[in-house]
């Protein structure tokens, strides 16, 4: 493996395979990884497009089973697979990088990469949201998924030195037990408030001068996810049995999904309780309404479990014509991420100028079908420049700064 220097943990070999050509058997595991990443990037596009055109319909809880429109609820539900998949695959990619590098080199790279992602979140990404002014410092620092991945990578740079059994133990302990910390609520009067807000509580941190930081993605559970992704790395070692790997992935995926159903049905731990609503559909929505900020145990079980099943499926059907296209998207994730945010920002502000606000100071649309129409239009618009960039990175390894995108 040439380098792990792909933002969000992309695996470079997969991105090197031209669209429409079958991948060599030795690389199928890597094609599957990037293809899965590419798929959830499309899910992410759906969610961010929804958010862009529905700014006038902001609610406290976007998965409130009592009040949220079912169409919006299930559109939003699609995005729940994005962050768990990205973070777990980032841990896995770190292990793959370590196959051709020393543990010290992996640790140093993770720390540098994490700091770079934090820098991007606080600058380029922070100013990309539709209503955020392009100015630095911005009035609000949104500490979101890129921030969480960056902090998780820095944490992983230390935790990779643990024995593999300890990595599993620590990762499982964080993911399974962090909901025990939910009753802890600190106020800004506590000296521990900023640290606790970063780790486990969505909060607003006053930075002074009228500037605040919002900890949208508390990072503690994500540290557990990235560590477990790393600990599963040996399943994907060069020369490993692909049939055994796929069986393990299917077994793990089904265990997580069935375990979620069982624990969720008991309604005793792992997330807010579900309830019998006024209609069967809304009862199902209540069952599936899970906490993402920070991700609860029950949020992570079905999302990571589904990711395992999809990874096994993609590796099994390696000759599919679709996978190389998805893998190319997954081969330049940071470029795609920044590109799609600024395209949406441009579209939103053009619409705001042309049509004006519909409520307060924001523009919005009335129908969910408009969101899906824009998604269909944006996929090719984003795919071709991302494909070009992914191939450029493979051709021009002499341009050092390309690896940071």
C-alpha cells in the first residue's frame, strides 16, 4: 500500500482502478472498502441536500416520531449509516496502512492527519454551510463529523500501541457503556464543562468575543468505533481468505442487527425509550428513532452491522460494473466532501437571491420530491470532478499536497 494519506481514511489502491474494469482479485477487499465509502457518501449527499432545502423546517429533534413527516424521517434515516461507516473504515484503513509501515510511522501519520482534519473543520468546512458567512473567525465553530474523525484519529495514534485484545476491550467498553454517562450534565460553571462537551454532551462553548463553538459531534463513542475498526484489520490482511472474511462480516453484521432488535425491544438501555404511537407507522418510527449526537449504543449497532453486511456483499459481487464507480468516489472523499458542501452552498444562495426567503431569512422548498430531484442532478455533477481528482492523485504522486485532499 503506497499511502494512507487519503482524507477520511480512503484506501488508495481502490481508487486506482478505472471505472468499468474488473479489479484484480488481490485488491477486491480494497475495492469493496472504497465502494462502501462511496455509497455512504451518496447517502450523505441526500441528507445534506435535504438540510439545505429545508432550513425553514428546523426542529429540535429531526427524528421525533410524533411530529416528523414520515418521508423526511426515512430520508434522514438513510444518513445514519454515514458517520459510523466512515469512522470504522478510517480505523480499518489505518491498520492496512500499517502493513507496510512501522507502528511508529502509523501513529505519527494518524496524529498529523487528525490535526489536519481539525484544521479543515475549523476553516474550510466550517464556512461551507449555507447560512454561514465566509469569514474567519466565523461567529460559530461547528464541531462536526470532520472534527470528530480528526480527534478520533489522534486518539487512535495512541491506542494502536495497545495489544489487540486490549483494543477490542477498550473499544467495546466505550461503545457499549458510554450511555451510562448520559445522566451527567455539567454547566458552564464547571471547569470540566468544555472537555465534557467535546467528549459526550452537545453543548455551546463560549470562546469569547462573541464567538462560540457548538459540539455537534461529541467524540467519545467515535473513539470506540475507530478503535474497533482498527482491531478488525487482520481480517483484511494481504493473503487472507476472502471467504472467511465475508463469513465473519456477515456473522458480525447479523449479530449486531439482531442484538439491536433484542435490546431495543426490551427498552431498558442504550437509547431513549420507544413507544406505541398513534399509528403503526409512527410506532415503527419510534423504534428506529435513535440518538446520533453522541451516537448511542443502539444507534451504532444496526448502522455498523449494516455496513458489515454491505462490505461482504460488495466483496462477493466484485465484478459488478457499479463498484468501480463507487470506489472512485470513495477514493477522494475529502475532495468530494468539500466540493459537495460548496456546490450546495452556491445553489442555496443563488436560490435565495432569485426567490427570496420563505420564512424569516432562509430559503426553502415545500416538497421532499424537490430534494430527491436535486440529488439526482447533483450525482453526475459531483461524480466527474471527483473521478478526475481521484485519478490525478494516482498519476501525480510527485505533487505532495494532493495527498491532503
